[in-house]
């Protein structure tokens, strides 16, 4: 009887167990191989050049295990594959690198529930229509209808190969939102909480320089309607702000796996000129984000982040202040809300894999397509410390102004779809809190 049950379990979960073998590369850590040609298979929709443009090498180059692993992660970072394998075979006239991919599901309408500002008391829900890898060129189209805490409708289109020969990318975005005010200063001035209607449209055009650098410009139009007029709650002299904005951005990214990096550098800066004098609106917002990832010893890795946001100019409205306690939070002070002209946030984290990589396939489930049932999973344990502060124009800032926290937790990866974290944090006074959050910490 015992053998019978073991046989049933093996038949039912046989494919699951078989999928636990991590993709391997057929060379040793110190060996180097000259690649004579590259062959791509499994890409039923995706065009070859989408994969080839992510590689740091080409035919005729000499490769080792580190180079192959890094490039495998770069291809996976596209977010359109559930599995990526690099296998070297020796055939006439030489060595062939076989890049074998399995594509994720590319079009689906799905219901969703979302934590607004990472707050479980602020839940929005609705329908998402997502088309990824549109036309096999890694284009992305998304339409959303959101209800609940914030009513929101938006449409986004992203094309990383708008002009392929020049590496020109294009991103278009439009949104309508009926959103709750999140500024405590604005709520105090108004005497009660209130909602604002926000209509936002934006167009980004930029160029990728080589593999790691991007620079772009943006044009946007903003409409923010408040039920009443109070100076500071509105940027203009009316209860409705209407103004354009112009931005310039630069990005440097050498991360291996974008969804969960273990090595590399990410840097981003953007300056946006808002209003440009239209309707008396004229202020600036500067964003800066730097992240460093490094494998230390064996499988132990560390990462560090410093980000900041600065606002200046004529009447910076409270809805565009720099906030901590919403989308950016200090673990240990997760529910603490702070606002000011400027914000600063830094984090240091060390993490170690309990399960580094486990490829799972549930394609024995009927009716659902295989692409929705194949995942790259992992489980990591992490220790972290965060610190952050806000600052108003003209006010000095010192280390005493920073709130800090520390703790440990677990990160569950189910790629390419999502990441879930459970963390236990302490603030600088020793008070503890549980954190349940979606997405990577940074």
C-alpha cells in the first residue's frame, strides 16, 4: 500500500520534481571557450534580435562561466521568459552557444488587488489588461481600471525598439485618478481630508547608448483639481492646476538579474521642470537613486542604496512634496508618514539563498496554458537596516533627524510574475513590527 501511494505521488508530481534541476552550463568555472556561433530556440513569438541585443559578447568571442551566467540573467531580465538556458555544444565547425528560452504568457485580462502606498488599509481592486512582448519585439501595452481606495484608469505603451537602428525607445502614458490627499499639512490647512482629481499624460523618448546607458527627455501635461483653493494646496492661483512639464533623465544599469540583482550597479537621475511659468506654476523636482549589488563570499550577497528627492521653486504644491511613509518607507517606521521639500533614504541589506533557483512547472493542470504554469522560484533570507529623513527648504539637516530601523526577513521569488516579502523590523527605540510587502526591497 505504501509503494502504491508513493507511485501515485510520483505520477502526479513527476513533472514538478523533474523541473527542480537548475539549468546548467557545460563548462567549468575556470574553462574558457571560443564561441563560433549562437543559436536561439524556443522563441515562438520573440524575434532573435531582442535576445541578441542584451548580450555582452558576439560570435568569435572567448567566454567563461561568469560571462555566461551574467548574460543568461540579462536575457531573463527582459521579463518575457519563464526559463532561459545557455548550453554549449561542440559541433562542426566549432563551439555553438545554444540559447534556449520558454516564453511567458503574453496577453491576459486579470483581476487584481493592490496595496496603495504599501498600506494594507488602502486597497484598490479592478481589472488589468496586459499585453507583453507585443509583436515579439518586447513592446508592452497595459490598460487598467481600478476601484476601491483610489479610483484610477490608465493606459501605458512602451516600445524599447521604437527606432531599432538608432536604439531609440518610446514610452507613452495617460492616467485619470480620483485620489485621496496624502499631505498632512494640506489636511490641516483644509480642516479635513479631501480627494483630488488628477489627470496626467506623458511621453518619453530616449536613446540607449551601448548596453548600460540610457538618456531621455519627457514632455507631460498635468491637471490637478481640488474642491477648494488654498495657496500651497494648489500650485497656481486657482483651485485647478493646469501646467506642462519637461524632464531630462539618465540611467546607468549593469545589474545581472533586474528582478532580483546580486551583482551590478544601478544609477538614475531625473530633473523635471514643472509649469515653466504657465498659470504662474514654476518649480523643479530632482530625483536621484543609486544602488550597488555585490556577491561577497560564496552565495552571500550585499546591496546598498541611497536615494533622494529635491523640490524647489515658486510654490511647490503639497501634493508634489517629497514623502516617506508611502511608496518609499523606512522598515522599523513602516507606517510613519513624513513630508518636506527634500527626502533622503538609505538601505543596506545582506541576503543568502535558502533555495537559489528552483524551476517549477505545473503544466499537468488542465485548461490553463503551460506559459502561466511555469515559474522560476527562489527563497532568500535577509538582514537589513534602513534610515531616512525629510527636510524643508532653509532648514539644516543632521544625523539626528534620521529615523532608522533594522531587522530580518524572507523573500519569496515567483518569477517572472512577482516577489513577496515577510520581514520583522525594529526601530531605533526597539519597537517591533511585522511587514508583509510585495516586490523587491530595492
